[in-house]
């Protein structure tokens, strides 16, 4: 099977072999260790099992209907946009433009993306936020403030050479300004992808429907616009069925489209002109610019459209796979595109007067209408690539705290990355219809489209330069070479498209400004709200000083109080008990947080800690998710959480009966303060540190508050001889046995079960965030108006978290930030 795979795609499979050798070489010393061996094979299953050819080919086939639609329909408008309103009088200009198209397709989509950028995925997830997520892990930075040292122990939080930092890593870690600039670049790239998602359907559908006018010049432009708008409405209405169903519906159509392009291209080459193969000589590009000067530079604004949809290959990576996208592009998409551009050029050399519509003009009369129908359907599908990519990147940015809360629907049981976001879908549709009805012509839309396409590519180039140095650990000169080669080419294109800002190019800039403001404001307001909670969190010492009853009436049941804090007790709790002097007999502070990883395994989802002694019956539980993970309605979150609490109690009791002479760990600053108050034990410090490392690894480390404040530090998962073989199951920590559990533990487990039977109540803060009176005018506008408006129109927290409405209790509170 693997041999068949190697023969099928010789280009991409060279990198597969390199990946395999690198993985085996990197871990060859550790394969003798059972724990490391399981760890490696879990993250890199390709080490032990061959890639399923059937799965790869199925995904490659599906990707035709989702990923390559935009690239596939670019022949409809590239030559038209290149020579728009200018025409062409020299056959050599056609060959020069063709040479530019061929080498642009080869250098950017093939070499940069398919062979390089796709390899920089975050465990299979692509896009600018995926690159940002990887950089955050390696540079110990994050857009999310509620991180904990134990988060780095996740198996998906894979960081190589953690103790060997490059100068660029140190620069990013120590410079707040550099971190803000990096986040701004990522947000800008995300906004351009959204702009791309608005412009792609407009130009693709409009370019296809214009074929009606080519057949009958008597048709009105308004009719073409109306038909285009109706097709767009149908397209966006289909999105709710999900990528999986859509791709199987669209893939055969686009397979037919690509094969038709190749056959039509071969027909035109044979019939009209074979001299167009001179375009394979890169010197034709030099001659082109010599002849045309500045006008040739302006033509680049149309030629850039030949690589539209390239970024979608990377952004849609989570919907398919790295290898399947490589196979589909190198074996089908790229050859068919080259043939169709060669064919159009062969026709134009003999019919230069048809430069405004070379695709339809070059069709044989007998197949005109079948190809028109196929082109119209393909144009609808073309938009699917960037629409899907927009869903993915908005999901990533929302999970990392850079986009308002939206409803995310998981549309596939097999591919985790396939999602649908209703709000974004309808916003894209409205804006897309506005652009189509407003411009009614592909020339100005093409100018706007070119800016969005190249801007996204430049952002990817900048992020990839950092990835090459920081993550791949390549020499700085290699990264500099990558930056110079690709940024210079993209820089030339961006200079050409920015020249047409007044001719429609302003649209993506306005879109980027609006969405950029939304994303920055949401991130800024969220950060300020978290800072307020950190500054006003309740002292654990004061809380536990109130006694086990907390000076309140403890009513039967479990109270799950949600908070953004990863450490300490939120101010929401003190506000609650001040106004209502009663609390549930068991209180759990739940922190649902997203980490800069693509996913958190279900087995490592929960981190449980105790606050105080058993008498207080207070816990903290951190539910950790990656930016690709989704809260689904069928997840039994409540049952998993309570089961984790019970298992935690059992394991804690098991450790209390064991000898503490192996306690050890590398302490955080807060933990150093805690250990100072521990009583002296006749143990060696090195053993003590090793055991506490296990405490933190398995989520049993204390609150970070000092012991003298009353915070009880937890105990390890199991006996030290079982620690390396412990496993997780269903979100709770499992060990080989918990025999010898104390009677106190049994009583506490029985108490938790009785509380569960009494009922579970979800306590959420209904917070109003306002700027302080002494804040600047800018801050007041951002917080009091823009951020408040965004919170009002975004999804409520209980909807995003799928909290049962009948068990919900809101607590109102005002945050002055």
C-alpha cells in the first residue's frame, strides 16, 4: 500500500519519508522507554502504521470540491482583468503575461504553500492563527492570560528544545511590544481572510454568469447581477449541511471541471498556436516589462488573480489532511491550470480582440452551453474553499480570545476541524450580495480581490519566517532567504494592486478596518476584564478563616461557579455570598479555558484541585480545550466533572497513606512560597521535587496560594511506582487500584454523590464592564460603547457552554476597568 502511495505522488511523498526519518531519528534513544514510546506513537502514528491509501485518496477527492474551487475558476477572469480597459496589440505581450502566470503558479502555490507552508501545521490545523498558536507555545507567550504552568505538560503541547532558546525566542518573550505587533499581524491576516471570503463568491459567480452576455449581447447587465445574487443566496444556504456533505456533492463536479479545462486547453494549443511554449522561458518576463514599462507593472494587478484561493489550501488543512491536499494539487490541479492558461494564450495570439473574454470565446460552439452550465456550477463551488476557511479561522480566533462568542456547529463525526458558524455565514452573504450588486463588474471586484489575496500571503510569509527559525531550528540565513524570495515577489504584486485602491481596492481595506476593530476591541476588553478579576480576587486565607460553613447556610447540592480565573477565588463569589448568605454544600470553581494548542485530549481535559480541607468541600476544576475543540450538546460535561472530583478524592486519600519522602518538583514562584511553610520532612530535596513535578503534571498541584493561607496542596495521582503508568479515562485520573482508601475519603465520596442527587446549579456572572471615571476618552469609547455593544450582540456564555437553562443562576456585577 505504501509503495502505491509513493508512486502516486512522487513530489509530496519525498517529504513524507523525511518526516518519518526525522521522527524515528529524533526519538531513537527514547524508544526503549515504555512511556516515551507510547507518547511518540500517540503523537506520530505514522511511525508504527502505514498511511491508509484509501483515506488519503478519499480526502484528496473531497478536497477538490472545497479547497481548489477558487484556483480552478481563476481562468474565467485572469486575462480579462490583466488587460482590462487597455487591450493588447502585441502577441509577445500575451506570451509574457502567460510566462508570469506560469511562474507565479509554480513559485507561490506549488513551492511556497504545497511544499513548505503546509508542513508548518499545528497537528493538522492550518491558517495564520495556527502558526500563531505554535509560536505562542515555543516562545511562552499567549493572547490568553489565564494560563497555568501545568498546561505545558499536555501531550499536545509539544515543544522541542525547550531549554535551548534562540535569540528571536528571547526577544519575543521579553518584548511586550513585539508580542503586540505579532498579534496585530495575525489579526490583520485574519481580517483579510474574511475579506477574501466576501469577495471570492462575488467575482467567481459573476465571472461565470457573464458568459450569458457572451452568447447573447442583448441581455441587460442588471439581469446578470440578479442571477448572480440568486446563485449566491443558494450557495450560502447550503453551508449549514457541512463541509463533509458539500464536498462529496461538489467533488465530482469539480473533477469534471478540471478535466474539461485540461482538454479545452489541449484543443486550443493544437488548433491555434504552438509558439506559446516560449512562455516557459523566464526571460519572456524580462522582455514583457521592457516593452511595457509601468503599464506592464500595472498588469500585475490582474495576473495576481491566478493564485487566488492559494491561502485556502492552508486554512482548510484542518478539514482534510496535509498529504491529501498535496496529492490533489500536484497530480491534478496544477497540470490542468497550466494547460488551460496555455490554451487561452494560444487562442489569444490569433484573436487578440477577444482579450476581454478569452475563456468563453475560445470554446468550440458545440460545447459552449454545457461548459457554461459547468462553469456556473463550478463558480458556486469555488466560493466554498474560502467560506470554509473563514469558518475555520474565525473558530480559531474566537477560541484564542480574539473574536466575539459565536455559535460553532460541528458538522462531521470523522473530521474534527469541519465546522459551520451561522452568524459568520449570514454576514458573509449580506456583504457578498452588497459587493455584487454595488460593483456589477468583475474588473473593480478583481482589484479589491487582489489586495485581499496578497495581503494574506504576506502575513503567512512573515509568520513562516519566525517558524523556520524558532520551531524548525533552521539557520537564520535560510529563513532570511525564504523571506527575501517570497516577500519580494509578493511585495511587487502588492505594489501593483495598491495602485488600484481607488478603483475598488478600498473594499478589503475597509473590511479589514471594521473586523480588525471588532477583534482588537474584544481582545482588549477581555484582557481588561481578566485583569480586574485578578486584582479583586478573594483571599483564600480570608475565605478559609470563616470556617467550614463560611459563615453561611450550606444548602444541599453542588454549585458550579464559572470563572475566567485559573488561580484564586473570583470576586463573583464574594459578591454572591454578600447579597445571598447561602451557598451549596459543595462548591466547584470551574474555569473553562482555551489553550494555544489545536486540541486537548479528553483524557487530559480536567485539572482538579482542592481549596482548604475536606470540611470546606470546595474545589477548583479547570476544563481545558484547544482552539479546534468544541463544546457539543451531547457532551455529558456535568457527569465527567463530578466523576473527576470523585476520582480525585480517592487518589488524594491514597496518597495521604503513603510515605512523603519522594516529594519534589520544579516550583513556580507561588509554589516556592507554599513549600516554605511546609513542615520539615526527613527526605531528600531531589526526591521531593520529583514527586511534586508529578503533582503538577497530573493536575494535582495546589492553588498557588501559600499554605499558611489555608490552601491544601493535593497529593499525587498514585504511588510513585505507579506514576509513570497511570492513565486518564473520561476526564478523570485512573490508577491501577485505589485500595486502602480511608474512611474519610469514602465519606466524602458518599457526600459528593448525595450532593449530586440534590441537584447541580450553574452560577454564571452577568457582568457589566465599564471604564473607570479617570480613564482616557479612548478607553471609555472602546469599553463603554464598542466592547459593550459586541458583548450584547454576541452569544451568551451559557449558550456557548451549553449550560441547561433550567439550572442556570446569573449573578449581576459591575467591573470598573
